[in-house]
């Protein structure tokens, strides 16, 4: 059997309608004989597990390259990925979510680029119904990186497994426990900040197909409070990690922007009457740099910065109806 060069972690929860497509895209990789697939079934209550097992039973080559780990109950995306990390053995680690796919040459192209790098990142094809867009990862310094999917996703990249042991404080890296929204950010930001890490950015065709269901509005209103809480928690914990590893001053612009972006959804909490006070008291240090394009970056436009600055100047107690004007 060819050497196991890259472990692809597939976190899955109630993915029976998409898991066949996902595994088939990995089975069709031109570098399939160098891949090991680690499918983590995170307590699914549908037939995700049996569907994956049936595929392996009818395809001996897939069976030889597929490992299935099951959780007794649903613990969340972060827990599933953390379990997958613990099962890795290959030099390289990748990820493919159970509702996404990868083009046939994706892994081969990334492995080729990895000969001169510690981490490889490529473009993303985002599909939302009939809307298909190519997303480009930021290829510059972390301090100028937008907080977006192609820049921080784990799906459109592979990284050397030994990077997980390269943190200055010697604490092994993983996605942060309990961070299910921005779980990718929680790990990718730290990988990008490691001293001396070399990243190769692939040009040409995308290496990852990010599939949104046609009826998926991305983040539903019902989940806004949970997502907000997750983003704030992630930003706070990342800030502490950078501080503990002596990297906070070097990456101050990134950390300020991350904390600011983390609390943006706060202005959409219509049920709260004290939004101005809540906004001002959450990461208050970020309010001082709202007008700084250097820190906010091009992702936060001038009109947006002006609107947020107006919010910062409002007195505490402004009604939620007025605040909503600044959250669109």
C-alpha cells in the first residue's frame, strides 16, 4: 500500500443526504492512494454511519482508506474535529465537511505545493443554489487578513501535522474546545501566527467546493445569539493564547479587528433595549480604532466604519429600533 501522506478529517452530523457525495469526491482524488479518510460521526440520529459503511462494503479500495469513528452523542463540530486530530498519523492534515466536496486534483495539487511549504491554501468555489462564486484566500500577513471563509477555512488547506506541536508554549494545537462557530478560525489563526511557518497559496482552479443548501440563509435569526456568543468567546480565547505565547503585540491589528468583528452581530439583537451599553462594554478597546483602516482593513468599508463610530458616540439607552439602522 502507498504511504499514507495526508489524513482528511470529515466531521459529520446527520449528513445522510450528502455524505455519499462527499466521500465519492474523496474517492475520486487523483492522489487517493496517498489519502487516509477519518470520518467522525458526531452522534448522528440518521443513517450517516450506515451509508458510509455501505459505501465501504461495496468498494474495497475505499474501505482500505476509510476509518470511521463514532461519538455516542452529538458534541458539536469542534469536538468531532478534535477527535479526528487525535486519530491522525500522516505528515499532512486536511479537512472536508460532510456536505462539501473537493475537485479530483485538489489533494495532488496541494501535496505538490507542500514540497516547499508547511501549509498550503487554495481557492474556494462557493455554491448557493444557482449562485457560484470563486473565493480567494488572503495571501498576505495575518495582520491584514480579512476574517472570511477562504482565508481561515480548514477545508481549502492542508498543513503539516507537526505544526500542531510548534506553539511557543509547547501546548499542542487543535480547534478550541466548545467553539463550533469559528472553529476553523480558532486553529487557522494560530497556525498562521507560528514563527517561521511557510504558506503556499495555489492559483488556478479552486481546491474546495463549499456547498450551501439553496434554502440556507447562512446564519438564521434564531441562531444569532448563539453565534454571537461563540464569536466573542473565540476572540477572547484567541487573544489570551496570543498573549500567553508572546505574540499579541506582533499581531495587535489582527486581534483588534477579530474582536471588533466578533461583536458586530450584537447590533442585531432586537430584543435587547440596552444595545449601546452592551456594545460599548464588549471589547471596549476596539471602539478606539474603528476609524483606523490599517486595523479594520478593506473588509470594513468607510461607510460601515462611520456607522459604527456613530454607534460608539450614542448615549447608553438608545432604542433597538435606532440601533438596527447600523446593523444592516
